[in-house]
C-alpha cells in the first residue's frame, strides 16, 4: 500500500503543477470576450503557443499515465477516491505558488476531502483477506 500511495502522491503533485501551469497560461492568454469561431480560434492559437499551457498539458498527460498504471493495479473504488487528494495539493499550490486567497470555508472543504480519502485508504486496510485456496494435493487424494 505504501508503494501505491507514494506513486499516487507523485502523480498528484504532477497534476497540481499541471493545473497551476494551465491556470497561469490561461491568465496570460486573456479573457474570452465572446463565444465565436474567431475567439475560439484565437484562444486555441494562443494556447498552442503558450509555454505554460503546453507544459500544463504535458504534466496532466503524465498524471493520466500514472492514473492508468494505478487503476491497473488496484480497484477503481480505491484509486479514484484517493485522487481527490489532488484537490488538497492544488489548493496548497494555488495559495503558495499562485498567491490566491483561499478562504476558511474552502480550507474546511479541503479538510473534509482529507477525511474522506483517509476513510477510503483505511477501508483497504480493514477489508477481509480472501481465504487461501485449498492445496491441490488434498483435492487429488479423494
């Protein structure tokens, strides 16, 4: 379980960095003034030329690869809820990297996420272990 949590946390850090980079890049591109084909084209062209947007997408892609690996190793009912810890890391990055103001109510929500993730992780430790299969030799002696 420690290996799984370590890989997950590394992946979630990559995801948080990706989200912060995407946010920074989108702020640099500027506000969408209206929904039109020309405006959408402008946003796509500027996003494709933005270092922060491209790096953010790359970090998100690596996180997705980590997620695929983790889902291949364990139950989705364990892995997917634990990815909610990414919200915690992202809130910390928003506060300390982007210098965003995070209200007490938001920190309260983050604390609830941590409690939920802890319950999910604890459920993995407390689930019953499957009974060992009977030995083949005892089945053949009948």
